[in-house]
């Protein structure tokens, strides 16, 4: 099956309108075309679809794509059609008669690619079809669903291996996923029966995302959110909340302010969830307020911001959710608002979840310890004074230092041992201290901090040295022998005169009254020490503060701890201005912006007419490039990134006409 990569490149350019493969894509496509199985680990937005869509066009026969994202299949097929690719889907949303028709057409060779829900693989009608149809290639999307160690285990995924093994001619198999610890990765290879797969891991950096963390008391969160969204009224975004009730409140609040917001959480009926998701994808409701139930596989490329109204329980979850912004490559903002209560909620969830599982007490403690470390790493992200991007990449095992953009590991075999894997393993082991090491000391300063990178690099935060307070806290926890909670530790340090202290004789402790720092600051120092692994805070109804894994390190002479504070308003304003606006991507002049808005309106009209989501017509990046390049001929139009021949044929005329009309009016 030696099909040249040139053929693939030409499909990429002609039908998808992309000049080049992105890192990672080429390795996967080349492996598949050479008849080799592949395992691809790429973060959300890296472009996994191209890895199977391009081979589907190039290879003879039908490519089967197994995906759990049933509700997206219709849109995906429509998007393929827009690119001139013959696609179909098979899932339970079709009636038996419709399914039979799809299979009949597939038998007649009508499709290049068929999305199939995993449940269909066990359907006798489908297996009968597959036993006869030429299927050169099977792609398994969201492949981590096969593993019980993954977050989204689906029993139906276990049948995929058998399905493949039963085919008369074994196809090439590619497994794609965004999340894969070493354990999950090994499960994917074993359970899907991948044979000597190439492993492609693309870097986790998303250069177009800007990260910001702000500590925000609950009563001020709405006002902060309002200000943030008001600066981005024309944009589409997601607001994640940790609880359903919070989703309801925030969504209602935004609607009252005249913002077309919609909501999504597991407490809504499937119909409403689907309706709201569609409204969001179609830009009818550009703001989605949701719990973490929303988003897996949502292919909406023009999400310009993701706000976390609460702190999530792990860096994995945070990065996955925040990563839904800016999939079109345009600048996008990821803002995390958090408060002390969020940390308490996180600890409460750990207790709840592990109590629900049918595990032995020892097993539940292992689970709890893992989740606790994941939570502490997340808290570390909130507190770090270091570059936020670097913190995230370090967590995923990439330092970012000296590396440009995406780090690519492309190696033969399904074995283990790459740098990336070592990092992922550390992350999986929940090594919060390693990931959050920069919490203490602040880490080395960046050569030239870029304000567009993150709020820390923009200097929106000021660094305060709290080493003395940290030492006092450590001494106090030592003296109290890990028997009391945060409030008691802080009260003892401040020499509070309370009944609780008197009755336990703690007013005679050596550390009693040894520190006169303000209460909120000391509370924060305790959390910071826990985030760095120097202390540990148990969960449960009465959490106590005790020694952490790095307890001893805090006694060393070179120990230091820094904390960040919100900088003065003036300084923040300057930093925000330096960071520049977000939105359409390219740097546009005022006149380009005006044209961009017209093209956007035109896109919405055409999308509504064709009943497809707007990004299927063109992503924002393409509109921005159009507004800036102002093509006047078909050839110039084709040269705009994101325009392929099919798109030129379908949309060239109306867009060129709009540009001419705009130019004539001046
Ligand atoms: P994933 O499934 O990995 O989350 P997608 O396949 O949905 O990501 O792709 C994310 C975005 O990247 C899409 O908007 C897609 O159009 C764009 N994209 C994919 N490959 C390329 C490429 N080679 N060049 C430019 N844009 C690309």
C-alpha cells in the first residue's frame, strides 16, 4: 500500500486548504500510508482529524472512524462535505431504515470515510457489511476511552479490538487521543491490538493561548466575569463552573445582562443539552456556561476565551477545558478565577468520590492520595509566580526551555521511555512538588517576559517574599504535630485569645503569637506550602495541616517562598494594553476589522442557509486573513490559508463580492 505522501499533501492543500501538515500530523499520515499502525497523542486542537481524514481520501476503500461523539457526527460529515469529501455516519440517531440505506450506499462505494459509534460494531448488519467491504484503515478517535484508567472509560470500546481482528483483511489501525498517561497508552496498544505502532506525541504548548489567574472572592466573581465578557462582546466563549447550581446562577446572571448565554450540565434533559450545544456551536448563543460535562469533542474552532469560574480539581482537567479556546489558532484567553472556597470544594470532592467506590480502605487511600496530589498541583498553578505556561508544560513533562513550539517524538514501537513519557509518568504519579517546584523561590526569571504569554509574565501580579512567615508556619505545624486545621494554626501563630486555644493549652506553645502577619496572608502561606508539597492538608470534614513530602526541605538555609499579589490597577492596565487585544488573530487595521465584521456576518448568513455551524464555512483565522489580504481574484482567494478548491467553488463568489462592495464604499 505504498501511497506517496505527496498525494496526501495535495489532498491537504486542495481539499482542506492547508499549506502544510502540522507537526505530528505528517508522521501519523506517513505511517498509515506506509501500512503501519499508529498511536497519536496530541492535545485538543492539534488537528487529530486530519490524521485520518487525509488518508481516508487517499486510500482506496472505506475508512472507518470509531468515535464516541455521536452528537457531533452529523456536523463532522457536513464539514467533510464542504471540503468535497464523501463522508457518512452510522449511529443510533439514525432509524434502522436510514442505517440500512447508509450501508447500502457504502457497499456501492459512495463514501471515503464513515464515522461509526462503537456500539454499531457489534450490530450484525454492520459486521456483515464489514466482512465484505474493503476497509483499508480503521481510526479510533478518543482512544483513551478503551482504558479503565482513563477518565472516560466506555465498555463499548472493548469490542473494537475484536471487530478489527474479525475483519477478513486486517486494516491499518490508528489510535488518537489527547490524554494518555503511560498506563492508558499501554492499554490502548494492548486492547486495540495495535501492531508495532509508531508513537507520535506532539507538544502540549498552545502558543496562541494566553493564560491568566486571578484570585477573586466569591462575591466579586460576577463583576469580574462581567468586565471580562464586556471586553469581548463579539466573541464566543465558555464559562466553566464546578457545580450545576453555579451554572444556573451564572447563566441567568449573564442573560439578565443581555448576553446570549446558554447552559449545559448533566442535570438537563438530553434534548435540552443537545439544543443548547447546537445554539452555541451555531453562534446563536455565543456564551456557554457549563460544568465539566460539556466539551469533550466539541469542534468549535472560534472559541476565543474559556473562563473558569471555579478552580478545577486537576491540571489535566484545567488544561483540557482551557484548551477548547483558540482551536483555530487565533489568540485566545484562558482566565481562571479562584478563591479559597474552591480549594475546600476540591478536597470535599476527593472525599466524596473515593467514598463512592467499591474499594478496600487501602485502595481508596491510594486513589485519594493521587487525587490529592493532582489537586495540590492545581493549587500550585493558582499560586505560582512563575510563567503559567511554563508551569503547565512542566506538569506535562515538557520544560519548554530551549524548545520551539511543538516538541515531537516520533519513534518506532509501542515501548516506553521517551522524555515526554517520563514527564507524563511524573505527572500521572501526581508529583505536584516536581510540577509545582517553581512555587517556592519563583523559578528563574524569563529572559524577556512576554505580556501576551500569561498574567504572570505581564507583571499583572507582584511578587511578595513570605519566607519568614513560611518558616513560622512550618515551626508551628511541627509543634502542633499535625493535629489541627488551618484556622487553628493561624490563630496560634497570631496569638489569638480563643476558647479553643485556651482549652487545649496552646497559648503556652512556643509558636503562640510568634507571627504578626495578617490572617488572610497566613492562610495563603499555609495553602502555598501545601501546594509546594512542604505541608499536606487532609480532606474530610475536619481537614488537618500536617507534614508534606518536602517537609524537611523547608528547614534548609536556602529555602525561600514567594507569593503573588494582584498588582495595582494602573500597572495591570498597562500590562493588559501591552498584551494587546484578542480576537480575530492577525493584526488588523481598523478598516480590516470593519471588513472582518462584514465577512463574519456574511459567514453567519451562509452558514444558517446551509444549516452548518459558521466555522464549517470558514474559521475566524481565514476570515481575518481574507480581511487583511483582500483577495480580488479566484487565484488570490485560493491563496488565503484555509481556502481549498471546494471552498472556492462554494463560497468564492459571495465573499469576493462582499470584499469588492466593502472596498467600493471605502
Ligand atoms: P483535535 O481533534 O486534535 O482537537 P481538530 O482536528 O478539530 O483538532 O483540528 C483543530 C483545528 O485545527 C481545526 O480548526 C482545523 O481546521 C485546524 N487544522 C488542522 N490541521 C491543520 C493544518 N495542517 N493547518 C492549519 N490548520 C489545521
